[in-house]
C-alpha cells in the first residue's frame, strides 16, 4: 500500500474547497447536519492544537524509553501534565477576567520558571495563578489581538446558517 502525502498548498486548497462547499450548502438548505459539521470542524481544530502543544511544547515527540510500558507511562504523564497546565491557564484567565482562548498556554508554561524562581528567592509567596496574572504583561501571557480582514470561514458559515440569503 502506497502512502501519499499532500503538500501544504494541496492541503490549503482542500480546506478551502471543503469550507466553500459547506457554505454553499448552508445557503441552499437549512440542514442540521451542516451545523454539526461546523461544530465538528471547530472541535477538530481544538484537538489538533492540543496535540501540537503536547508534542512540541511538552516534548512528547521524543520517546525516552523503549519498552511499551515506559511509553504508556510517558504518554499518560504528559497528558496529565497538559490537563493541569490547561487548568492553570483557566485559573489565570479567570484572575484576569479573560476567556481561556486569550491566554497563551506556551507562555504560561514558560512563566512557571519565573514563578518557581520568585518563590525560591523569597520574592513571592503564594499560588501560581495570582503571580502569573500579576506578571501577565511582562511574561507575554495574554495573546495580542490579530488584525483580521473579515470573519473566519467558520464564522461566515454560522452567520449564513442564522440568516440565510
């Protein structure tokens, strides 16, 4: 069996065609399946982002041991730490009064070094979320707003479903 890999340009074209097809169907008929597809696309993107962070940021791309049990322990421990990290990001977002999507998971992870250093040097005593929230601007924890040319494809589809032409 031959495995074929799509180039970046081919992948982008497929995504554009897929989004255009969904948008066309959204205008043609108010099918509840389309709403599910859009929700599934959003969920899939969140899952892809989570795996990217776990693989790149938490170094799950590298296996430390050769045994099956060791690999299972490494994967379990990494995902457990990822869940704790996301919970910490949620606490920081709550402290700042922001949505979780506005918080950089990578910068919270990197900010833990600064928190531990401050606690070790007796410059701070307390929990991590208040410290990270207080130092958010200096640590780059809050994502900056990106200028957009218009609404995303997903948002366009949602708008088309709410107010069809």
